[in-house]
C-alpha cells in the first residue's frame, strides 16, 4: 500500500477511535502495534527514506493549529508515527520525540515522547531483529524479524520504568 494511503488511515477518525478505546497506556501501545496500517507503515519505515517521510509527517502535523481549548486532533497519529520511528530504529526517533514533547495539547503522543526521552538508552536496545537459539542446533543462532505486536512488545510502560517483554513470542 502506498505511504500516503497509510498516512490517511493512521490520521483517520476510525484509527483514533480504535486506539483511543484503550484505558491504559499499555493497551494503547498494544492497539497501535496490532493495527494493519501501523504495521504496513512500520515495514516501509524500516528504510531510511521512508522513515524521513514519517518524520516529515510529524513535523507537518505539529504545524497544524488546533482549537486552543481542545486536544490536538492529531494526537493519536503522532503517537503512532513516533511508535513507528522507534520500532524502525530510526535515527530521527529522538528528534521527533523532542518535537512532540514540546507541542501543546497532546496526551498519548506526549506520553510516548516523554518515555522515549527519559529512557534514551532503550532505543539502542530495541530491535526488530531478535537473536534466538535454534532448537535443532543450540550453537547456531538464528535471526527472526518480528513486527510490532509480535514477540517483543514496544515496551511495557510506566512513567519511570521501561521493560521489553518477550512473554508473547511466536516463532
């Protein structure tokens, strides 16, 4: 699917409604990770040029003014884009997180940004490639690519603690 169509889906009211059903931050992140548009854009953002396109989209959405007394209408999309940049291990993740953390009237996106900024060392540890031991030959490590929502969770989040979770690994 073309990048622009994925942007449209992620910025839609339907996407926001699905993600905003979450009553905890962990369930919000999980809702993002299992969304098909999110996963499609993640696969594309693994390439540097597409990650730059996602970052440009973050910048553009932050330029849009929203009603001063209401939540930014792009909050969920911004959180999704930051999640994508993080998972794609983009060098632009911290830059996007700083922009989002400084933007007014955000909720989910600001939470993602603040956690990334507070735990910058986790960016180096996150990876969409996980080394596992082969059952056939313990001496031969293999690499399995995991998508967001498979295996390692984006992160289990509390404001001051970040943990990678492997409880739902599927090989």
